[in-house]
C-alpha cells in the first residue's frame, strides 16, 4: 500500500508540504489531507478565492497554510517561491506537483501551436521548474518526498488525447529520471495515477459521464498524501489507484 499514517494520524506533523493546483479538485483535497495530518501547507494556485476557502478550512482543522497566488507558467516566480521557502524553513518535506491542464482533445495535426505550448508549459515545464527550485530543499529534509500527479493517458495515448498524453508521459519520464538522480539521498520520488475522479477536468473530457459514479477528490487524497509520508520507501515508481499498488514507470 502507499505508505501508512502513524497511530495518531499525524505522520506529517511539523512537515512543510507544497501543493500546486491547490484551489480546487485533487489539489484542494490533498492540501486538506496534508493539513489534517499535521503539515504546514504551502498552497499554490492562480485562483485567490479558492485559496482563501482552503485557508479557512485548514484553520478549522487547527493547522496553518501559506497561500501563494501564482501562475506556474511564470518560472521566475517559482524560483522566488523556492528561495522564500528556504529563507523561512530551510527545507521542504513534501512536494505534491498536482496542477495540470487537459488542453484540447483533437487530432494532433489540428492542435493549435499556442494550445500545445500552454499545456506543455503547465504540465511539463512548470514541473521541471518546481524540481529545479525545490531540489536542494527536498535534500535538506530528513525525509524529502515528491509526488507527481500524472495519468494513465501517458500509457494509453488514445486517439485525440495526444497532447495531454504526451505531456503526462514527459512527467513520468522526468520523475523516473530524477528519482534515479537522488537514489543515494533520503529523497523519494514517485508518480500518482488517480484514475477517474469527479473533477472539472474530468467533466470537460467526458461531458456525457455521470459524475455521481466517480470517486471525489477527497476519496483519493489520502492515497496521494501517503506518498509524501516519511514511511514511504519506494522511489521511481508509480502508484496506480486503480490497482492499489506500486508499478514500474
């Protein structure tokens, strides 16, 4: 299974955890779960209103958050965020790289260059910039953990899904390569396949689907946050929620 909470459910007590795409969906639920387990959450998203709602809920749990309104396409802002985390805490215990865009479902030759570039900027380049900005911080932690939310689309690469599939395949490859680079450190790096979840992205991709048949982000968030627990020993793997097991990337 994907890690274990301690007996008090506070396996992230005193930890600093960065969550991207934290204003809604899987990111929002994951930030709540991390806070519930004792973490101080650095919540990153473009939508200020969603971040403020998240902050209220985290405070109700008795935890705290640092809100960072930020467009992940702004690489310099990501660099500044890394520097700010270093100045305040000196380390980062968990990175939940969740933010992503579906883009357009279209034959690849019909995808507009600007649509291609936007999806790659958010799904791929932003995650590279996050790694670049947080690598030292994760190494400074006693148990640095990074998890990248990806998709089985990276494997299936169905017709019309080429843009999204290519971006997620790139995420998987980067995570696997980085895991090898930090193999001799305390840092563990994994990928998370959430399966079908009741999110706005899923509704856009599958407009005829009954959302009531799908798990909610809150249903899957515990398994995702398990991957940034100090208890996790696996690295360079993907956790597939549909099989409930670690698999090779």
